[in-house]
C-alpha cells in the first residue's frame, strides 16, 4: 500500500506553525524584558524621556479618565441595583454587599480597564509601528535600544499606568456608589460598610488584587507593542489587530489563575 504523500507535508506544516508561534512568543517575552529593563534603568530618565512619558500619560489616562469612569460607574450602578434588589427579594441582603465588592471591584473593573487600555494601546502601536521599522533591512535585524527607549518605553509606561489609574479610580467610585445604593446618604451605615469591605479585602485578597492589576497592566503595555513591531517587521497584512488574540489569552490566563488561587 503506498504511503500517503500528504502526511509528511502535513507534519512539516505543523512543525513550521509551532516554531512560528514559539518564535513569536519568544519575541514578545524578549521585547517585554528589554522594555522593562529600560524602564527600570535610571539612565533612561532624561528630561526628554520624562517629558515624552508625561505626554503619553496625559493622552492615555487623563484625557479618557472622566468618561471611562462615568461609563463604568453607570454600568456598575445598574449591576449594583440588580444584585441588591435580587438579594433583598431572597432574604440574602447580608451577602449583597460582599457579592458586589467581590464581583465588581475584584474581578470586572480591573479586566474592563485592561481591555479598554488594550484597545487604545493596540491601535496606537499599530499606527506607530511603521515609523519604528521604516529603516534599511540590515538595521531592522538589530535591536535599536536608543530608539526603543526614546519612543516605545514611554508609551509602555503610560499604558501600564493607565490600567492602574483607571482600575483604582473606578474601584473607589464603585465602592462609593455601592454605599449610596445600600445605605443612602445616611452616615450610620459607614461602620458596617467598612467592616464588610475590610472582611473582603483581607491581606491575601488585597495582595492578589494588586498583583493581578499589575500583571494586567504589564500585559496590556507589552503585548500590543511586541506584536505590532513583529507584524510591521514582517509586513503582515492581517485584518485582526496584531497581538489581540494573544493578549486576550494572556488576560484570560491571568484571570483564571487569580480565580483558582482565591477560590480553589
């Protein structure tokens, strides 16, 4: 019986696809490591670097903070009202506040801030990737640390700061809205509210919340940058935003790991 001639080519195709994905992930980790080292290096913080970083922070955070906070507060207010009314109807009002804090503040707000900044960061990096790689072919084979530090590192820092700032401010606003929904304008509910929030935000949960938000910010800052540079260097013409699937996978894995650590 003759051997199937398509089988070797099929295996070769799978092998090449696997190598391509491994090289792509390796490129992302390499670029992320280089950018983080440049961001932590004191020598990077020249006056021009600080000015460029401040400009990116203003664009990525302060310009969008009011309406992002307003939209997240409006949607959260609807969810808070639904949870509180449902808990009251089933006689579980003592669990309503904890459920709101755990679901909204601990899970949904960091993820929504990360996805929002990821969309803006991906579009910005995709728009600027061509200018970063508009060089002779030989120059593209080597990593230009000066260009990477001067042009990309400020944007990475700004995107990471944007996730942290938007998640923190939205969490504070939602806690305030939760108090007003449950207790109204009365100050007498403050001791019970702070006690319940303190029970939710114990030391392990607070540390996990901070680490998850930090990892979200690093993923959002690094993955679109590395994917856009890789796509521009290879002249990719994909209709999907470079790194979008990979970023969603990273965020999903971080969220799943956080849930496993907290509840399993």
